[in-house]
């Protein structure tokens, strides 16, 4: 049985679809849609009931995301960020105070910003330079984050940084909860939004650069996974598996929406005295599109239901990577084929296909590139570690030499 909020999402979709082009052209965040999501209980639907949420599963969230993504990619992304990734990391590893604080913001409509990427640390995320040095009962944060989704509109920030003790000795990578409201001007001293990228698609979602100069964060806002800071980054990234399922679901939902538009047009449009739906070449294209969307949906639902090893509450890493990889690449092809069926009409803004095509292109890049995901899947299939550093394989194959050094 589907979660009741799936039907609620379907009721909201006509309004989202009507306004989708507006957010795209104006490059303005979809505040009206966010208000409707919060009022409906969709924002934070995965948050446990004791913190005010619905206690919905990742599969429930995925089914809601698909319905919304058919109409508005931007709004679907807000739903993912409001239920997976950063907020799921806090709900999984945070203490009661952290959970209650973050839950209240998300349930009221805030989309948390997960701050990992840096100018020189993209796919190689562990090469981040941002530091948080302990000073008494607080940490002093310094560094720069780039391509931060929601930077400038989000209030909650989960910032990944190298944690240093008071002597400057690194303890591991941790996540810090920081509240900053750029729109109201309520900003911690030293925190700044210093730039925004103007992207090809998802134009209403800011991708910003954030700068931290001696920003003070109380120690109580450090999220401490059970295994400690030495494995903190790995634990926190496990929560990101849910976000990958969400991102793949957005891509699949956009593809499903494009297929619906194509089906409509093939029945409406006539050439050579008959509907386009009667031409076998287009029929075969539709069959392939439908098959690919269906396959992606099954993989994503499998990943959403899965759990990683050692009692993890998050989706299995390989299943999430495999599903996002397949769904994101499939979506580009399906949306492109749908646009092709419309001909010149699909190439202009009279139809939503040109916007959908621009939007969906991001999903083989953000949240783990297609190439990084292939590396992860290959490592599981072959049963080997797949380090990407220049000396990584040497360290694995000749550990004695490196130990001697």
C-alpha cells in the first residue's frame, strides 16, 4: 500500500506544473511550492513521529518524489533534501537536541544544505581543506564550500570539516550543524554567501559558494556518529545513500513525465494523414522509453527498501549507486527522445520538454558522478578496493614497502 502523502502529492502536482516554468525563467526559489509542501506534511515526512514527522520510509518518500518530479524538478529536489541526505544524517546520528532543532526547521519548510564540496575537492571529497579547530567548548571553522545546493536560501547547514583538537592534531572528518539565515540577515559572524553559479537547468535552485572565517560553533552542534570521528566521514556518507536514491528518483520521475507528454502528443499530432502514434518507428521508441523508466523505478525502489551492512538504517551503498547511475543516464535518453518526438515544438518553451531536458542533465553529475558511481559498483562486483589516488593501488599491493617508509 502506498503512503497517503502520495495521493496528497498528486493533488498538489497541477499547481507545481503550472508554476514550473516561472521558477525556471525567473531563477527564483519555489517558495510558494515549499509552503504547500510544508502544510501538507511532505517536508520532513521521513522524520520520526516523536520529532513531529510522519515516520515515512525512504520508499514512501521516493514515491512522493516521483509524482512531483513529473511536474517540477525543482520542487522534487526540495522534497529530497527535506527528507534524505543531510536531515537523515542528523536523524540517524544526532543527539536529541540536534534532532529536535533540525526537525522543527525542516517541518516548517527549510531545505537543509549539505556542505561537502569545495573548490578543490569535488569527487575527491576527503581532500577537503575546511577545518574546525577546538577552542574550549566550541570549534572555530575556516574554509570555503562550493556548489552548495540551497546556499543563500537554506537556514540549516550540515558542514563537513576536518576536526582538529586544541593542539591542531586532526581527529577525523565531522559534520557541524550551523544555523544561518542569509535572507533575514541573521548570520553568524564570519559566515558569508560569496557567489552563485548560474546553471543550465534547475535554475530556481541556487548553487552557492560559502565562506567561513573564524566562525564559532558550539561543541554541542558536532554530529558524532557512534564509531567516532575517525570513521565519522564514512558513517555520515552512509546517510548520503538515501540522497542518491532520491536524486535517481527525481531523474526517473522527470523521464516518466516526459514519457507522458510524448504519449499525449503522439495521439494529438497528425502527419501524412494519420496520428503519430500509428507510426511503428515512434511506437518502438515509446516501448523502449517505457521499459527503461520501469526498470529504473524497480531498481530505485529496491535500493530504497534495502539496508547496508551492520544494521545500517540507510540504503545499501552499491544498490543506491547502481540505481542512481542507471536512472540518471536513462533519464537523459528518455527525455531527449520525448523532445525529438515533438520536433521543433519540443525545442522551444511552448512545451516543458526543453526545460526538463536541461534539468535532468544534472543528475549524472551532482550527488556522485556517473563515473564515481561506476567505480563504486565495480569495487563491489570485483570484491576489491578501488582507490583513485596515484599511490592508492601501490599501497594496497605493496603495503610492506609503505609501512617501512
